[in-house]
């Protein structure tokens, strides 16, 4: 679909920019969570969790994901890290 009006053209540019930014941030978020889950040692997991926690908080604040989703993921990751430290 080709935008006709000036405002529609601008909206299309903005949407493209936001889509690219969101895609990059979502990818960063998923990679951070993946690093925690894939950590070999408890030490490694704790460091990865600290980084993932920051990324999740930011994603929640910026509405990339819902705040409650961010909180739930942090909680589950924290439990997983605690379980690794127990072993």
C-alpha cells in the first residue's frame, strides 16, 4: 500500500524505524535470557542474570513487553539461577 498524504508517509517512516528498533531490542532481550538458561556454572548464570534483569526491566518500562511479563520472566530466571547455585 502506498501512502498518499504527507502524514501517512511520515507515519510509514516512523513505523519502519520503530519496527527495526523493536526487533533489535527484542533480539537482545531473548539473547540475554538464553545466556542465563545456557550458563554452565552458577557464577556464569548469576552474571548473565544481572545483565538479563536490566534488559528485562528496560523492556518492561519501554512497553516492548508487558511489565508483568518482564517481572514473571525475572522471577523464573531467578529461581533457575538459585537452583543452579544449590547444586
